[in-house]
């Protein structure tokens, strides 16, 4: 799925059925449902989930917690905007 295709799916009421849990979390985040995005990703322990988890806490403004999750993902907190990081996440996980 491309970023433009994923963005088009934001006009629907549900995430794409064949989307990974990562993309479903990012879909819910883009639709303004941070809690659902966090719920989907919080108990996963792989690096992709940790990256999304970090992004979500950065968006929330909890930088200490975000930095912990970036570390778990093997990354440093980016200087990108949240929108740019979201797009980077979608592109990387599509």
C-alpha cells in the first residue's frame, strides 16, 4: 500500500482490512483516536511497534517516555514534524 492509498483510506470509517496492526494503529492516530492507536501497539515488543509507540508518546508530549521507546526501537527522537514522522512510518511499514 502506498502513502497516497493509505491517505485515501482515511476517508473511510474503518482501516483497510488487510492492513498490518502497525498501519491500523497509524490509521487510528490519523483519525484522531490516539487511545485506540496506543491500545493496538502498546503490548507489542518489536522495533516497529516501539517506533510507533515512541511517535505516539512524542505526539502526546511525553518526551521522556517517547525517548524510552525510541531507544527500544534503536532510534533517536527525530527533529521532523509529527506529520513528517507519521508519513515516514507509513512509508516504512507499508
